[in-house]
């Protein structure tokens, strides 16, 4: 049945059914169910069809959100999916893990008017899951053969989005990745309760079936230097992401029982995929029965605290040096964590890790307050004199963000320019690095960011590579 639009005054905002905290805390399945057809249509009909759609302008991919919401409300689901997929290489992934509260939904006009945002992410997820179910997701069809090949380093969202687009343009594409499965952090960094792995694997299978070569367990620098890959291909895209964990700046930070967030999440995800993770049971990467303290306030910290709950931790505490309002992670994720029993110590930071060389016993913590705003309006945390207290801990997870690895050294290419932060320098317009024919995209250029930005960067890089290669014969003749 076709729904009319502008129903936000008569139909309240409603998310898909969410599993109760007690039930979901014992497994790694996603916590939200899909909308049923009628409910997706009803929720889409709440859209006000704005003349200036702020939801679209605040989406990094500039998805045509009002149009596919209208199509969903009208029951034109296959058309709605096609429009959604026209600007997004992984709409079902973004529908699950994008921080919509900070992007499209957070800028919805009816949210600003007090009627509650349209549930854009849930509808996006529903459309693509429906498309897979109904067979509307067409196989990847290569374009007319260009007679050129592109090598992509990194099988995360930026690399895979670029690979798909380049293959559609008719290029031979090879993706090199250090892991044994394609997907990058979508597979190994994000827990299954936010993104079940079969959702990613069906995407990567579609790419492989479309003729994209996925070379896994391949590390540039170890298995071949960048120069060798440049000789194999007409263009190269560096899309490695950023993996180097930031460290704790306090005594005891190197103690046994203090682990980086990504090591912890990768071990957990590998276990969920059925891999044998050496020494996992009872080792530092297993939270079962332990008092866990996670340091950090971003989405990675939320992934860690919620993973620890599911591993059967005795207690889980999150330390963040600012308050809830200044937390960089999704407010929705914080709420999920609180429902699942995580304790948040706001305005608190580690002063020292307690214990000895063999085990952690606790975290000496200092209370903080927010000082005067700086030029950007950001309030720096300041220690409160006499505000020390101790938290018992058997496992401390540092989730303080990520920095880039030393790519020029790893790749054996000292001529590759990097910024003062260590990110690869790329021209903002051409996306080319200091090396001719070598491009870069995603977190390795912009720093640790969102999956949706990685997808945007990957698609833009594919277009930039296509433009470059179209001019390449003329460039060669000029030389």
C-alpha cells in the first residue's frame, strides 16, 4: 500500500525492534532486527521532502535520501534500492554502522523541529537487505576492457569501493591485503553485534566474482616493494588505513595485561569467524572473568567495552577524560553500552597502571575538570588536585585512537611524501601522491575517520585514476 509523505506530525519515530540487553549480552549477533515492509514504508513516509535536504548535504556520499525515502513509502523498493546503491558501494554497511546521529539523522529538519528524526539508517539497511533477499543486487559487470591494470593496497572500505568502481569502468584490478580475508576493519575491527560478517563477505564475494583479484596475506614491503607493484600496474592506490595504536602516557603502560584495542578486537573477531587464535583462552586478549578497564571515548572504545561484556567479563569500566557531551563516539553506542552494564567514569584519566611485570592489578585514576575553551571552543581537561582514586583491573585496553604506520619505510619507498602527522600526502584534487601514478585515499590520507568517508574517498580515487589513465598516453608521448 502506498503511503503519503509528510506524516511526521501523525506518525512517531520508531526504530526496528532491539533485543533486550540481557539477551544480547551473551552473543555477538546484531542487536537490531530489520523493519518489516509495512513499518519501513510507514517510517519513510515521515520524511518532510525538504527543498534543501540537510540529511543529504551532511552525508559524505551525498546519498539521495529524500528520493529513496519517498520511493520506499510508495512501495517502489527495487527503485529505492537502485537509487541508494547509485551513490554508495555498501549501503547496508553504512545503514548499520554510520553514526547517523551525527550525520544524516542528526541534521534532519523534523528532528530540529522536535518531531524526531526519520530513521534513515534503518531504512537504508532494510532496502539493501531486501535487495539481497530478492535478487536485485546485480552481479558486478565489468565495463569495456581498458587494457590497463590498477593495483590497490588495502582491502578495507576505501580500497574495495575503488576496486568496484574501477572494475565497472573496465580496468583489471588487483587488491593486495595483509589479512587473510578482504574487508579490513569491517571484518576484523568492528564486532559482529554491529556488523555481522556475512554482510561484508557477500560484498567481497561479489567483487571476486566480478573479476577483481583479491591477493590476501600479502604485505607490501615484505612480499614485494612498492616499486615492484608500480612496475606490474599502470596505477596504484594506497588505501591501507591507519593501524598504529596510540599509547598511554603513564607509568606501567607497557605492563602485561595492557593491550591495544585493535589487537583485542581482531582476536575476538577471529574467534567469531572460527579461527584458532593461539593462546586466546585465559590470555590477555580474553576478558572472561576479568575486571576490564577501557581507556578512551570513541567508537573503538565502545566496541571494546561491549565485546568485553559478551566475553563474560566480571566488570567493565570505561575511562574518559571529558564528559558525556564531549565524547567523540556515537551517543547511541554509549546508550547501548550502559544498557549492557558498562560503567562510565566521566572526567577521569589514568595516572598509572598498577601491578607488576606479570599482571595488572588496577588503574590509578585522576579526576578531571574541563578548563577554559581554546580558540576552537574545545575545553581542555585539567586534573583535579587530590582527585586520585584506584580502579581494580585485570585487563586494561587502550582505545586512544590510531596513527599511520611509517608507510615510506614499510613500502621501501622513501620518495613517498607524508605529512607531519605521518599520513600520506595526496593532492586534494587529483588524489595523487608525490609519486607519479600512485594515488592514496581513506584514513591513510585523512587520518582515522568513518567508514562512510572511506567509501567516498575510494569512489573519488577511482574517478581520479580513470582521469589520469585516460591522459596517460598523451603524457607518455610528451615525455
